[in-house]
């Protein structure tokens, strides 16, 4: 069975993007959130735009 990426409805802080990615990758959501924060800081805010885009593109379960 193929895994599919969905927004998380159980583990979400804002929209469930990081929680959904963590469920898909089978890792702790905190690791994904910290990685996303580091990416956002190092990319001078591009992570925020990527989060909004992911929120719009990734379907709800």
C-alpha cells in the first residue's frame, strides 16, 4: 500500500503541515518543526512561503 501525504488532523499546531510530513516520514513531529524553523531562519523567511504553499497543496484526510 502506497503512503500518501495528508495534513495531520491529530498533531497540528497551525495547519497540520509539519504533523502530516512527520506522519508520512514516520518521524517525531518536533524534529520536522525544528527543521522547518531552522530552514525558515536560514532562508530569510522562504520557509513561511513554503509552509503556506504546502498548506494549500497538501490535501486534508
